């Protein structure tokens, strides 16, 4: 039996890199941060019996994930001959709202399977399986690399862990307050808007590498969301209200989710502002600096 945790990850802006043959070199440049909420996956392995119809079961606790395809594809990459694998995902962020849930599911499962099945793969190899599955299932591009490392990061080279590269920026005393309204399909968006997204995303990565400033990051995230036209009237109202109170914020890609990186002094003020929007789910967390790991 093994349990692994992978932090949820929010992307503020990105540039997709999809012109390589090898999926391990595909991914995205961009910037974002991992939070202390995410996906905890427990894997139990036993001998298969004649009563077992299949060789696995998958259960989800917490926020529901309608599609278990990512988990099934990750499992198919491991040798489970003669074994029954019981998988439980505990998801404590809403799925489809820009929290990188599919990456967190894939990476936490891959780490837990490697341990429970005694597969003896390195942590990098295990993470590369999760990255490849994300690309294969078209559920994400850079979240596995980012949540593998954790922290507030700039992805300055695309690809799977071990190939892609991140620069981490220390944000010790910052909390994140998020408000979520409704989900947005990542795969549909990536397909329809790619060329438009890439020009601005690449430029922003270079700018943030120079400033390394979290407030600048939020300003760029907001500009990016407006440019690629994901701002709904409801989101714009929240942004305006925060802006009127001198609070910076950004947009999680892709979901109808607004985030604000705040100091201790601003925390309660931001919560009070967001409480006005009673059709939204408010989530508070801190930065997870450790990245995906066995528990």
C-alpha cells in the first residue's frame, strides 16, 4: 500500500510548445504556483482472485471527477500482472476550474503505484509517465512539471520533469484566496486559441524572468485572460471590486476562477470582498513548496 500527494497548480499565463515529436519535450512555458490543497492518492495491491471481474477499481472522494480516463491510462503504463489494484483519489479542489487536477491525479497515482507495485522507477521516470499521460489525454501541458517541483514557478523550458526546467521564486508569507464559479474545458480551448495565446505568453515569460515579482505576475495573468477572451461578466465584476480596493488578482487557466496572492494584512479584507459573490466557492490556501511526494 502507498499514498502520494500532488499539489493543485494554477497557471497565470503560458505558451504551448507542441511542435516536437517526443511527448516528453512537449509542454508549455509559463508561470504559476502550487497550493497546499490537491490530490491524495492511495493505492492498495493484492493478488487477483477468480471473483475479480477486472484488475482494478478506482474511487473518488471529495470533489467529483467525471472522467477516470487519466487514472486508467496511468495504470496501463505499469505492470500489474496477477495483481488487483485498488485506487482511491481524494480531491480537495473542484475539477475543471483551473487547478490542474488531471495532472495532480496522474502524478499522485504514478508515484503511489511505483511504490505499491515496487516498480523501482526513479521519481523523474514516474513523473515522466504522468506528463506523457497528460499529453496523450489532452488534459494539460505544463502542470505536471510545475506541481512536481511545487512553489511559485516560472517554466522557462518546456517538457516533462527531467527535461523541462523551472525557476522558483520564494513567496513565504503569501496566502492565496480563490473564488471559483464554473469549469472551462482545457482541451477545447487549447485547440481553438493556440496561435493567439502563444505570442503573448512567450513575451510574458521573458518579462517575469526579469522582474520575478508576484504582483507583476498577477497583472500579466489578468492581461492574458482578457487578451485570450476568457473573462466572463461575472469574473469582471470580481476583478473590478478587488481593483477598486487596491487588491491585485489573476485568472486561473482554464476555469472561471479568480485568485489573489495576499499578505497577512490583506487576507480578511479580500475574504470580505469575495463573500459578496455568493454564487462562488471561496478557497484559501498557502503555497506548497515541496511538490509531489510520497506520504
